[in-house]
C-alpha cells in the first residue's frame, strides 16, 4: 500500500512559499519534477518493532498484544520535507500516525495548523468515505506509521484503545474546526 502511495506522490511536487504561520501558505504543484517521496522502511520480518511503537504517545496505553496487532497492520514509512501526505479534495486510501517530524495542514491553500508526533492525519476520509478536507504537507523529515483502508478499519474494529483514541481526536478536531469557522464568521 505504501509503495502505491509513493507512486502517487511521485507525480505531485509541493512547494511551500512564505511559510509564515500568521499569513497564508500557498501550495504549488509541479508535475514535471520528481517530488519528495513517502518511503517505506520495514523493521524485522516486514513488521513494525513493538518496542519502537510503545514509545509513541498515540500508543502509550496499548498492551503488548495490542502493539503486536498494530505492528502486523501498519507500516513504517518516511517522508521528505515537502512530501504531500494528503491532498484536499481527493479520496484517501491511507492514514498516518506521526512518529517523528512535523507537517503543515492546509485548507484551500491556507495554513491551518502544524501537527507532530502522536498526531493522526488522513483518518477522516477513511472513516467518512468522502474527499479529504485538507492537504497535509511534510515540513520536516518525518517517520510515520501508515494504514491502508482495510488495515485502519481492522485496527478500529479489533482494538478498543485505538478506536477510543481516534474518536477522541476526531471530537477535538471537530471542535477546533467549528471554533475556527465561528472565528472566521465573526
């Protein structure tokens, strides 16, 4: 799945211009140049290392058995600065949990937020079966855990801790979006 994503990302290059968090960020797409890629890195036996996973804030309350399940479902990937992790308006087939690094969230080309370790991106499109509501662009070198649609659904169905974490994150994100919308309307 991550290799498929890397090939999709390979046709889009994102250049950030004027990354002043108080002003807008413009994203330009250059389909001629090879972009930074999301690269797949496997631990032993093509599985994620559970010790490594247990150190990530998102997974800090998971049991060893739950970490083993995550290890069998997710894949460790890296992203170079400028890599497009999610593309607003397109349907998603992967979500990420950020392990290291930071990314910028853009809506309609405008900077919305920065996300870092422990954050989840791309899950809303997988849960709600609709186009992505924001683009997420790697600001720094990143290490992430990626989940395809089936793996993500399986994780939520079989792991109540993961499901509760995702639902809590969605609730917080919905409140922040509503607050942002209300601030813009005022």
